[in-house]
C-alpha cells in the first residue's frame, strides 16, 4: 500500500511539474508577444542553480535567436549580456555557453570584416570614441525591441572608452522593429554628437516604446534590405558584436 501511495505521489508531482512548465512557457510567450507583437518560439529553458526565481531561456523571434532571462512566472523578461555574475560557477558557464551557442554558426572574422566594411556608412549610427586616437571599431547589430539589445545598450560607454561604435539597426524581433530601425536612422542622420544620438537610442530602446505617429508611415525598405543582408551574412542572433581595426 505504501509503495502504491508513493508511486501515486511521484506521478502527481510529475504531472504538476509538466503543468507548471507548460504554464511558464505560455505566460512567457504572452509576455513577449505583448511587447514585440510577434510570436516567440521557445528553444531552450534552463533553471539557474543560484536562484529559483530566474530562468535562462533561448527564444526565436522573427528568425533571430535571442537569449533572455525570465522570471519563474514568465511575466518579466530581462536581456542577457556578457556582464553576468553569480555565486554559482555553473550558472556563469551556462550563460556564457548560451551566448556562444547563438553565434556558433557565424562566418569567420575575415568574412565578417568584409561584410561590415561593405555596408555604407549612412546605414550605421556612428558613435565616436572618447579616445580620439582609437583605431578600433566595434560593430553592433541590434534590434530596438530585443531585450538583450536593450541591455547591451547600457554597456555602450565601455565600448566607447577605446573604440568607435558602428550600430547597425535591424528589425527582426518586434512587429514595429522595422519602423523603429528606419526612424532611428532618419532622426540620427541630423545629429552631430554622441549625446544626442545616445539620448535618441535610449528613448527608442526603452521597453514598450511607441513609434511616434509622424513616423508610422515611414519607408522601411532600408531596414528590410539590411535585414536581408544580415541573414545572408549568416548572422542569426542579436545583439551581435564584432571588433575590428580601422
């Protein structure tokens, strides 16, 4: 009788865990859709050993793979970046591994360098380094609606300390991402200094930011062209960062 009760208890626990997992995925997909207006495919979920409150998740949105952190109830999404600390080394390894996984199939450095240098300067939002003697360029492919891209933007000063930054804004992750990307390029074209450009980027990269009514009908052919070139180059995840000499 005890064995039967134990078996029933184990079966009940297993069913409960499946229900919780399904509920988490559904809630997370609803959260992402609310923010991006697109359906997300959940490719991988990993529990963190240092806390039960956050999960490490790999999603696919608009043909781009994006690593994110999600609260255990699926209602909060936080971008993943290389700046991650944990009391558990396995968690740190898991985050690094997932970031690397999204970039495993990318072209070699020579092909990437050629790809970025073939993109006309007008297609980038260019930020000048604080080091006027810098000979380095950091290329960042980024989507305004990508949680990890939003987080990466907060690290921009670290890049600018010794490198110029060329931001290539694409539109994969959200339904209005192409609008935001094209709007950013148009508005930034008239800005001369980093302060103005960074203020604009921070405004548009704010979660759930809206496209102003004056830009709702903006031509997005430039963004769709860059989306296509990015995919053809074999780049399948954002943010994508590549460092090169001038």
